[in-house]
C-alpha cells in the first residue's frame, strides 16, 4: 500500500525531480471516528485526492492519527485493522478498495471519470466520492467565486472566509457576530436583533449560495449561523457578481450540505444574563446506496441582556436533502423556518443637548430606556431548490431558485430627539410597524474548460433574476401629549392603541446576464475578464388609508459592470494581482428639465499579494485599493428641489489578513484595515469624511492553541481582540477602544469539547452604536459562556 501512495504522490507532482517528489512529512490532526470522516480529513490535510465507493466505509471506524507523518504512514494508520487498502490507478489517483488480492499483485487499471482541472495545474479525478480540501481550520482552500470552487490565490480581489471551525471556536450565533469579527467589516446593532454593516465606506450587499439578494442584509433579520457552513466576503465593487449594488462588496452565505455518512454534531451553552442556547446537527444517507442524503439542524436561544428588562428568544429548523437522479445529476431541496420573540425592547439613549456636539448621559450601562410593552416578533422562512448536472468531463451546469419571506409586527417607544441637561427631559415617541417581505432569486450558469493555443482555460456564463416585494404599515405619535419626560425615571406609559397612518409597497425586479473567461497565457499568469449586464426596475406606491398609483423609478437597461484582473504566480507560495471592478446604483432624484439622475457608479482599482504556505494550511493577503464613487446626487443650487449628478467621493486604504495553522495545534486569524474616505465634490461638505461611523483603523484577532503529547494533553487556550479608532454619528465622538476576549478548554476525547469563554475580559465600556439624536447602544460588558460541543 505504501508503494501505491508514493507512486500517486510522484504522479501528482507533474514531473519534478525524484528528490522533489519524495513525500513530505505533514501535520495530521484526525480524531477517531467514522472512517468516511477520517478519510475526508486526511484528504484535506494531505491535499491528496481519494476515490472510493462510499458504501465501503459504512459502519467502519478509524483510529485517531495525531502528529507529523508522511502521507503513506498516516493512511496506513487510518486503514489499519479494516478490510480496506489503498491502490493507485493508471492516472495516479489513490483508490480505497477491499483487500481482495495479494499485496504483490498489481490491480487492473480502472477507468476514472470526470477529470477536473483546478487552479495551478493540479488535476482531481472525481468518481463515486470526491474527497477534496475546501477548508482546514481557519484557512479556506476554495472559494465559490464565479460559480466554481476557486483557489483564493486565483481571485484578483480581497476575499475573506469565516469558516465553520472559527464560528464554533468563537461561539458565533448571528451573522452580525461573524461579520463584526471579519476583516474590513463594521457591524452596528440597530435593535430588534438587526444590524447594519459597512465595508470600505459603503454598505455591502448579500447573496445566498451565490444568488444576489440586493438590500437583503441591512436592517434585516437573518437566520442564525447554525444554518450556514461558511461566509465568504468579497470587498469592493462586485458588479460581476451582483449587477447593481453597493461599492462596499458582497457577503455570500453558504448553507450546510448533507454529508456522505452518518454524523451527529451539536452544542449546548450557558452564559451571563441567563443566556442559554443549543443546537443539534444530524447528517446521514437515506438509502443504502447513498443516492439520497439528508441533513437537519435545530437550534434555539433564550437570553436576557446586560440592560434591565430586555429579553429575546429564537428557534431555527433547517433541513436539506440531496437526490442523485443519475450519476451526473443531483437535485437539492431545502427548507428553513425561524421564529424570533424580542421584548421588552430598548432602542438606547440619545445625548444631552450641550453645545457643540452634545454629551453622553451619566447613567449605568444597565439603564433601560424602553417601554415594558414593547415587542417584536419576526418570522422567517426559506425554500431552496438546486439542480446540478455534469455534461461531460469538463462542463457542468447549475440552476438554483431561492424563495425567502418574512413577516414582522413591532410596537415600541423610544427617546425622541436630544435630552435637556436639566432634569434629563426629552420627548418620547410611540411607534407601531408591520411589514411583509418576499424575495425570489434565480440563477442559472454553465461552467467549463476549453483549449485555445495549446493551453486550457475556463469560462462561466449565466443568467440571474431577483424580485423583491415589500409591504409595510406604520403609525406613531408623541407620548404624554408632547410633554417631555425624565428618561432616567421613565413614568409608566400604558400600552396604547397605535393606529396605522401610512402604508407603502415596493416592487423591485432585476434581470442579468453575466459571463467571465479565465485565460492562462503562461503557467504563471492568468487573466480574468468578465461583466454583468443588468436590467433594473423599481416602483413604489404609498398612501393611507388608500394607496395612490404606482410611481416608477427610472429603468436601467443592459447596464454593464465589468471586471478585469491579472494574477501572476511569483513562486509556488506567493501570487501578485491587480484588478479593476465596477458597479452601479440606480437613483430616482429629479433633475431640472425633467427626468431623473443617471445611476451612480463605483469603480475600484486594487493591487495585492496573496500567499499559501504549509500546503495551504496557512494563508495571507495584503491589498491596497481606491474606490471612486461618481455621479452622486447633490443639490442643484440654481434650482431648489432638484439635483445634479455631479457629486464624487473616494475611499482608499489597505488591508492585511492571515488565516490558518502556522504551527501544529495553533490556529490563528488576524486582520487589519486602514481606511480613508472623503467627499471630493459636494457643495454642502467637500473634504468631509464620507462615513464617520466606520473607523479609520481596525484590528481583529482570534487564536487557539491545542496542547498535545504532554501533561497538558487535551487542554486548549485561546483569545482575541477587536481594536478600532474613533467613530461618530454627528454628535459625540467616541475615542478608539480595544476589547479583549479569552478562552480555555478541554478535549475529553475526539468527540467532546468543553470551553469557557470570557468576552470583554477587562470590562471595557464603549458604545457599539455611538449615540446621536436616536438609538445609542452600549457594547456588551464582561460576560462568560460555558459550551459543551459534540464534534463528531
């Protein structure tokens, strides 16, 4: 068996010298457990392709392999005691088979189907089971950019990935928590369990498994992270992925998929402020042949908050099934449902009306500013279908449809405006809202390889469609007949009847055609050229009690969003890249003489370096960027109530990030962002900062270290930090601050891990949303959470 693996290693190196083709000792961390999971981890950590019939591994268990071994030794240990052996095919792929022949007898060559070229010239051969690395620890080996899994070094833009392991290590529950711990993203809580986000001076958009959902992230409820396996973050204009949208980038949420064998994962946690949460995640085949596979996730949380009275809970149910209709065609169906219940709600504090910029209230962080009857109950559902088909060895197609809907009914009260410094008096506003949101997205694409001038290249082309319907009612009035109240000793405000006094509907449709070509003129150079052509429609109607007629925004027809990038492999570990990206944002501002303004455009130039070391276990990137935001709406001073498309803004800076496992047992993530935003042309504020809520400097860190082979075997320690420079929302300015977290844990066996995490170790007092006239929200004080996690 060892000779077979050595031969496979020699073939996959592609003709290097004998000294270079010798197998390299590699660090393996493979816990005991189901054989299929162990082989999957082996493939990830060795970067070898294994081919086998999944039925061979059913009910088989593998021993633990932990340490530094040559791949031959590690695979010998995994298969020891089983009836399986590893053999090499004529193409060099490693096959796992029953040991039915003497070891000295060479097996007959077997046909290998669907050879697939991956980046940097490696060939993977896909058969009944395709075992390949996607992410190891915190480092992602593949990113779903351009509809195909791609080596991050082949993407000439800044892309980060929050892997499943980092979500678990940091006890992340919400999308906001994950993005707030990601390079280049600022997450700001808004209330009712929602947040808004900024990247490079702008609000990023969102995709669900690669399907654009414009305006689906900001201020919107999201399914909790137990539904997702990874989060990909593309920073900068992403018109080729989105069509129209923000220059800030796009966040792609990737749902969990079924596995090939039975697995049971889960966790239970208890923490500060009666924070209780738990989840269970089960995956298995539904038939003996493995052509039907399923996965189900259930999670729940019930928690109070550090401020008085507030309470929240939610429940998530998620299920997904894969059907292999033929060896080349797979149908995926999934559904999700989430219920949330928040109340009483607290929208936070305003500021004292003390010139020139106000002053923060002198009150404890636990102060409650809401009303006892305030409540919010969002319900969400999601239905997803996907059909994948392989036409040949090198061409495949995918069609996906996603239908996401939500309903929300909210009643609440909040401080209305600035607070008088005398007796802490301010007006109070009582509000009621009801919304229904329905979004449908469709994406169909074809991807494959073609030969030109003696070299192999890749292409992707497709169409997409998105429709969003929003139907909202609202109503409100001033409490206590506009008489100011003491916000620190709020009088009892009985739950009132709040009638609706406004109603609005919005219907948005977007059609798109896109395509890209990745050319490989030389072994070291790749050129990416592509564009998205978009047709955009939006219309609104409003009025109460009766809606007026539809008001149509200006149509946008076949608007192009080009993308051009170059990637040059300096050596086997390091690549340099340069790119130009584009995007547009429709505008409905009226212009003098009739009509509306033409769309805003966001253009970005970016240069960078990307590296992958230790067989992809440790990655890093460095990028410098400049975004020009043009055709911004500004006031037409010669014609009041009209606008000119003459505004310009600029966002520029640099980012650095590392991810992965630089040493055995040590996982680390760190990201730094330096950002400068300026308004270049606007009669009301040229030279001003474009977005004062996004810090100029941001540093984020998380790391864990696992002790092995000594008296501390099984123990782990970890910790992290989030450091930001000063921010403001137009009133008070919050100075920069740093929050530190710490963690200790113990791995009882390969399946069970217990951790104790202390967040904000030094109890730093800071605002997660800096106060202005509305909604100032403190960040969490020191808290602890104890988690027991089932890892296999």
